[in-house]
C-alpha cells in the first residue's frame, strides 16, 4: 500500500495502462510538456514519449474526433478535457458519434475511448472551470459515466475505464486532487470492485445518503455529525452514474426507509431526480417519507466568492436529513 494524492493515483493508473498496453495513447491540451493544468499527467511524456502522450491544439472537437479515428484503428485513446466547461465544443462528437458508433455499426465497431473531465467546484474558479455536466452524458445511451472520489478508486477505475470496450466519460472531482489516501498500486484489476458498482462508505439504519465525486467526503462528514445526535446514516458513493447501481441504493432504502441524494449540479433534470424517481417506483412501500435532493442551485455557476452559497455543504446535507426524518428543518421550522 502506498499513500498518494488522487492526482498521483490517476497518474499511476495512467502509467500502468500505458506500460501494459502499447495501444494506449493520451491526448490533450498541455498534458505532455506541462503535465496538465492539474499535473495529473506529469512525467508521462518523458517516460513514454511524445507519440504516446500527445500535446494537442486547443480544439476539444478536434481532440475527440482524432480519438475516434484512433479507436477505429484499434488504439485505446484517453482524452483529457482541461476543464469541465470546455467539453461542450466536443459535445456533438460525443453524443452524435462516439455514443452511437457501436450500435450504428451493428456491433462491428468498438469505441474503447476514455474522456477524462475534471469536474465540479470548490477550488474558487470561474464558470466553465467549475461545472457539473454529468447529467448530459448520463442521459446519452451508449456512454458509460463514472466519477471517482478517492485515490484508491481513482487508480483502479481509470485502468478499468481504459480496459473497457465502451466509451467512458471519466469524471474527476478537481477539489479532491490533493486529497490523500492508501492505494494498493500492485493490485490486479481481476480482484477490483467492478467499475459500475456503488460502494457503501458508511453503514447506517435511519436514512440513506447518496453522493458521488467531490461530495462523498462531505456526506461522510454529515454521517459523523449526525451520529453525535443519535442518527445513523448510511452513506453510498454512487461511483457509476450510467449505468446506475440501483440494486445497492434500493437495498439500502428498503432498510432505512428514507433517501437523501446530494450533488453539485443543479436540481432540475439532475442525477438526483433520476435516483428519486427510480427509488420511488421500486421502493414506494418501504419509504417512510418523501425523498430529498440537496443540490447546486439552478443558476449559471456563480463567481468564486459566492460558490460557498451554491455548493451543498455539511449544513445543507444535514438539513436534508432532518427533512426526511421529520425533524425541524429549513422548510418547516418545526416537527413535521
């Protein structure tokens, strides 16, 4: 086991994939000489060469289009989108082409393509640098969408994504890049938790709290704070946003009878809405109260000095827990 940051874990996972398979290539803006704006690819070009770690022009559509051609030719390209809000110029490539080529070709064409996207807020950056576009891609049939939240998962999941024959949108919570954790950097993928399976981070009995990406540590902190008040919260790290591991979530809700979903993206049309709908359909008879979403506000991403009011924090998540438990909360102000 090695202690490393999430950025270093991603770097180690990419290095392992490059070493294990000569068909793996990395493409992106400033990923080679500079090592990426977050230094996730630092040192990889010097180690594997400019033909394997490619500095590209500033054209997201061109980068993804090039990756499509490489995937057609049997390579396993890994594209870095420098910031979440920069992915939109490549949206047509991803939704109209990448997601559909396997189906359109009746299975003859595979798209083993990974699109790495640093996503979410919490670093004091501006719009286009702090966005959460995951719902766009989770809504698109033909794309896998995953989000890591810790170094161990980052190391394993990036390798699993590269090994997948499906296109994978790989979301990296940028506020967690410097978070440290233990990583088994000698582990085999054969023994790893499948990429599409959620993780129960903390067991509990009174309410289920689902989060992903940068909000998983906040959800864990909420469970610890609630425990001091005698409330037992089960925390689930969703990990996979498409497909959803509904089995893990539903099993938890059947035990607790209550559901809170937290994410940084806006409420309308978000992953929380989908989870609430699915759980309501499948677990209606087990629910003790209406599920609650704790999300970012339905506004363009605010200026850096205001983002603390926009992002779900410990207090807002605990308020959501109070709502499902019928305790005094920001909406009722009294017992429900």
